[in-house]
């Protein structure tokens, strides 16, 4: 007979940081023509955190201060659509990740009422690039994001 077949290991976590976080996000949509729409978004994030010993916290440099997103969507007629997207993300100094600009494109054809075929290209303006760095606490790994092109078949009921 085993009284306790398991081990209890208590773990205590403390937030040993203090400070301020400021941010803002601005989004807009502009319907230029019935078949053409532009969307955009800008995000600003400022973190001023420090440890209780008044040392700058490393997390201040793990998030991008600026991000920008632009999308243009066209209904080309005859059941065709074209989307172009550009994204800018500021650098992450703690991870040694530089800022980057990438572009995506999607060309879709609605071949039937509920069936769509599309060709998509992602991360096309830049070769392999890092978006995050190694962080054991967050569980992230420094991984290069490659440009990619793929086909997609979507059936909607």
C-alpha cells in the first residue's frame, strides 16, 4: 500500500516589476469604389517597466513599439478577387530581431457558388526573417519565417 503515489512541489510566482505601459491603435477602412476597399491599422506600444531594484526590465525590449498594416482588396469581377497586404513590425532589441516589412498577395476565383480556389503568397517582400527570439519563460524559439506560396481550395455551405 502506497499512501501518496505522487509528489507535490509548490511553485510560487511573483511579479517583481513595476512601471507603466502606454499604447494606442488606429484603424481605418476606406471604400474607394464599390469593388475596391482599403484598410489600414497602426499600433504604438511603449513599456517602461523596471524591477523592484529599479533596474530596467528586459521585457521593455521584447515587444515592437510600432506596427503598421495596410490591405487593399479588389473585387475584379467575373468571380475574381485580389488582396494585397503589407505589414511593418518594429525591431525587438532583446531578441536581436530587426524590423521588417513583408507583403502578402491572394488571388481567388469563385468557380462555383460555394467553392473558391485561391493562390496565396506570404512574406514575399523579404527573404527568411525572424519574428521572435528565444525566451524560455514565453516558450518562444528563434525561428526564421520563410516566404511561401500555396494553393487553397475552400468549400462553404
